[in-house]
C-alpha cells in the first residue's frame, strides 16, 4: 500500500499547504488551521480543522484503486457551507494532487455529479481533465469522471532496476 505515515510528507507537503491557507485566510481563521491525516490500510482521510473552534471545515479521502497500485482515487471531498467560493477548495485540490504525487501514484481520478458546476470549475482549474460522463444506474445521477497524470517524483523515484541479463 502507498499510504503510510511519512515524516517527509508531513513536513514537506502538509506544512506547505497549512501555511498557504493560514497566510491567505488569516481573517477567517484567526487561530489558524491544521491539516490532519488519518491513515487507513489502503487510504488516507484528509481533514482540515479550524484551530479556533476545533471543527472540521473540509475533508476528502485518497484511496488506492483496487487492482492497480498506480492509480489514486480522490473521493468524498467537501468544504463547509459558508466557506465555499473562497478558494479553499482549489487549494485543497492542489494539496490532494501533490499528496498523491508524493505517495508515488501515476494517475489521480475523481468523480463529481454533473450538476455540481463549481466543483467542475475547481477540478478544471487545478488541471484535472473531464474524460467521461455517465449515468449512474444506482443513483440516477449524471456523473463526470476527471483525471490528471501525476509527475513521477514520489517515494519510488530512486528505484533504478538492475538490467536483466540473459545468459545462454
């Protein structure tokens, strides 16, 4: 599994995005914000907390695609009512992309319902491409699938496999 508590990821990616949010939203979050990761076996839950109230103000989850360890699925993303339209979702989507890269994934996929135009704009803004639309037969919603290829600079970038030598 790609997901594990890593000091490099904690200090490099998480602190970077906490600083971005704290610097840009100091008037809204006077006591600051904190990003917390809850590691599961094949996923990591991401929470953004207002330190002044200790309330979760945004959340999402990254999970490994079953059967293919190179694909990351982003799911369950939301920002609290009253905080939408302020750019927080854009920052958090950039964070999810960078976090998936840091864990060594090659592709990030997420879905949204077609009527959620603000989310579609955010996903497009951060580089996710709308690749497919389908009707979910279970919910009857029209769903859009978005994806982005991730630069390969994650945890596995130093692997240099030994060449295969065939001896006769």
